[in-house]
C-alpha cells in the first residue's frame, strides 16, 4: 500500500470522488447507482470523522451535518444530488485544501498535490504532467468511461503513472479484470506503489511487465495486441516520448487510432446524420465516368507551396489539381481554382477553412467522407461527392453502391487526395506542400488555414528530400507514414515530390538524373545506368530498389537476359544493404533460436519427395536447437496480393498474415503464413526471395528486431521470439 500518511489522505480524497460519481449517476436518472456511490462515500466519511475531529472539530461537525442534510432528500434523487453538488462537494474541497502543498522533486520527477489532494506526477525533462493537476482520479474515470468494454476480460496498459487509470478500470469491472501493466521506468513504478493507488488492485489481478529498454517494452506491448486481439488495451499518451523514432511512430499510430475511435464516435454519428440531409450530393462511382488527365497535382498546406506557385499556375488546365481544404483560401486568393477539393476532418474547426471563400466553392467539386464535419458540408456550395473509405465504410454500408469498393485512406486528408489520383487514373502525380516537417524553419505555407509555427516545436529529425535532414514532429511522422503506405501500394504510378527541403517520402521521385530512364534506348545505356545508380551516394537502398524495379519493368525479355549478370550484381548490393539495415542475421541450421525463416526451398512437382525431405531435414534441425521454423516457398507468384507458403498443397488463402495454417510432418506441426494483401513492397519481396533461391538456396535467416517491411511484417511476426 501507499505510505500511511498518503493512504489516509487518499481515503478522504475518495469521499469527493464518490460524491461526484453519485451526482453524475443521479443526474442521469440512475438512482440505484447514485445511492451506491453515496453509500461508499458515506462509509469513508464515517471512517475519516475521528481523525478529522482531532484536527478540525468544526469541519468534522460541518461534514456530518451536511451529509445528514443530503441524506434527508434521498426520496427525490435530483434534489438529493443537487444538495451533494451544491453544498457537500464544496465543503469537501475546502477540507481537502489542507493537504495541498506537497511538491517533491526526485530523479527528474515532481510529485505534486492536486486540488483534490490526490498526488499528480510531472516529468521535469519534458515539462508535462502525467495526470491532471486538478483531479487525477476524475480524469482517470473519464478515460475509463471511454475505454472500458464489459465484454473484455483482460486489459493491457502501456504506462503506469500513479495507477489511477488501471485501478478504476479494474474497479469498473466489479474487480474482475486481469490487468497487464507495461512500464520501463522503475522510479515511476516505485512512485505508483509508494504514493499512488496501484496497490488498491488485488495482487492476483495485477501483472506487471517491466523492461529497462523502452523499445523492448513497446515491442512486448504491441505484440500483446496481436497475440490477444480480444483483449482490451490502452496506451498512456505520455509514453511515446520514451521511445526511438520507429517505435514512437508505431505507438503513435496505435494511439491515434484508439483515440480517434474513442473521441470521434459520437461526432461521426452527428455528422453522418446531418450530412445525409444534404441534397444534391453524388456517389463516388459517378467520378469514374468523368474524363481525367493522366497528370495530377496534389496540393497540401506545407511551405513548399510558396515556391511552387508558378508551377501551379502553369498546371491549370494541363493537369488535374486536387487540393486539401487547408490551402483553399491561399489558392483562391492567388487566382488558382483546383479541379477538386478534399476534406475529411470531423471537427468543427474545419468549417473555418471556408471563411472568406465560401462563394468561390461553387465551381469546385468536393471529395469528402460522409463523416466529415457537417457544418463544412452544409456551407459548401459546389458539387459534393461522398467518398466511402475503409474508415467510413462500417458506418455507411447503405451508401456504398453494389460492386463498389471502399477507397483505402490512411487517415489524413492528403492521403485521401493521393488515393483520389490513383483511383481516377493518374499516371504521374506531383506533390506540392507535402513537406511534413519544418523546411525553412516553418511548418505551413503563409496564408493557409493552419497557424504557422517555427521548428522549435519539431522534436524529431528525419531524412530530407535534399539528402540531408529536416526537423519534424510525431504528427508529421504519422502523416508521412500514411502517405507512404498509399504511394507504395501503387508502384506503377509515378509520384514526384516538389518539396526541395521537406521530409523524404518513400516511393516519390525528385526529377533527378536517376529518374530519367525513358531515354535509355540500348542495352549499353541501361548497363551504364545501373553502374551509375549503385555508385550514387545520395541514394538509399530503398530508392535504388524502386528505380531498379522501374527500369526492369520497361525491359524486353531479351534485354533482361542480356543484363542478367548486371541485375544479379544490383540485387546482391541491395540484399547486402537490406540485410545490414534490417538486422537480419544468417544462422546455420542447428545453431539458431527464435522464429526462423527457411528460404530457398524451391518446389518442383517432379521433385516433390526431395522438396519435402529438404524441408523436413532443415525444420527438424531448427526445432531440435530450440527454434520455431516456418516455410517460405519462393515459387509462388504473388500476383500483387500474397505469398502462399506451401504451394504444393494448392490452397487458396483469404487470411492475413496474422493467421497461420499448419504443415504436418508425421507427429510434428510447423506453421506457415502469408503476407497481407495490402503490403506495399510485395514486388520487392518476390524479387528478393527469388534472388535468395538462386544464389543462397540453403540459407536460413533468423528474424531479428526487424523484418521484411518494418511497418507490416514486424507487426505480424513479432519481435524475434
């Protein structure tokens, strides 16, 4: 339990919490729950009165009389709770004020009194509170109301704090939940025991997972979401600051998705109800019948818009211009009217983007999700096309026409614009204002709907288009990842990033020499290009791979054959860089542990026995050494969708990689998987596995910290166990 003096204070502070709960339940008309909370608070008053009487007899007398006064009105629940709220709660606050004043600094943390006597915790390094400085227990209760689902029997929580949230979550379940708490900071965990309420959870229901390395802890937590999809989970918002960029990004994605579902569910319902009433709207299928140009321009609100205004003016009438709503005012004032506008923000602030330009929207068609803020939709005067995406489809099944597929939108309005280009036939797309950082020391273009901030607010650094680095932040990193997922899923569409100094977006091009392959007419031209490509220090192996893929895609069969040696050399260089960066470790059979990928088991119907015996022998060696083998068949053609592992069984699979089939070999059972259908680098995986099959047919590669694509496969395969 907490320190005795803290425990005594907290028991009195809980009186206030119970009374606030009683008021809330009573105002909702739930008298039984209101009286239950009143009863619990009343018991605490009776326990506390003797010690209060010793310190302040007048306060003890006042509290007792006020409690009796409230109780007299119990027959009328609204009068009952109004007396509690108007008279008893202010008296309790006055009493608890005697405990305010604690402020202790220890190892980079401040333990401070809140206004309701519960302690709060402030991170000195980041200058931020982990809990409310006014009422941390009530803050935790509000979170529990959003998060708790009665059908869940177990919750995984990343971030301990002083234990308010896990305690109330457990209590809300009638003390039945199993709580798995993930915390890497031993000092915070100690605070939770000494000065928090963590020990109020029954020990047999609390399971604490600790790792000194925050990244390793994040892996365990993220893995729990995959291994136990029916369990509940919660990410404490302050935990992201402990992590390296890649884990910070992954947790930010998870947290953003969770937060969106919690915060926006009611708002989505309101927006959808009102947007259905808007007359004259169109379905997204009507867009497909219109004529569209092959070249498109996506305009976001980043500072590179300013340096591309001449390009925009030159594009009017020649390229299809699609802009996000934040940049509409700037474009209109410059006399540039986009061919389409996109919006998907459900909050009321987005309607401000129309201020001063509402009349100008008459000639600009709008692409909007039906969950978009209804005030924006109501004010918009142009044609409106409702876009049904993977995000909105579960809410608007009746609005999706038969045979139509939802668009895949990764959660940002820029992603919606990029998806629109792809869906409507773009072959070449120019990105303007998609800077996703602080190039030139600011984050947005002058005149956009966003407030411009300087780079001091960018806490991270990422690779820049110009080969250097650029300051960014967690939100921009999330946006960049979202746009990349969309772009990389359609490698045949050429994307050109016209930001000179913004964040580099994987899958985009820069109009540099290495991107100009159309003039490579002869085999010798292509051979010289390959040599130059892999001697260019500016390019990462990912960029080299995409350029190589585009070169190969335009080759004839004869050219491919004549350049086979050069291409093998190119793949070998990519393979070396890939394996070094992604932490793959070659491991001889019999000397490995953890999850083991068995590559190079080429299948031939005429050699089925040999194929099976090779797999059986290798898998057995791995198993005996403590490993967990599974087979990757390199023979299966991906067809842009999947790798099936064990082609000779001739099965068709619809599952994602999170599901597993089994290969039975006598009494032994081995798992096999397939890659998810939306993985953007499937072409690369196929080429990579084919290369290994040809050059390293007996190699076993242990899955280390990362995997084929860090964003997708690591989530599915786990952390190397």
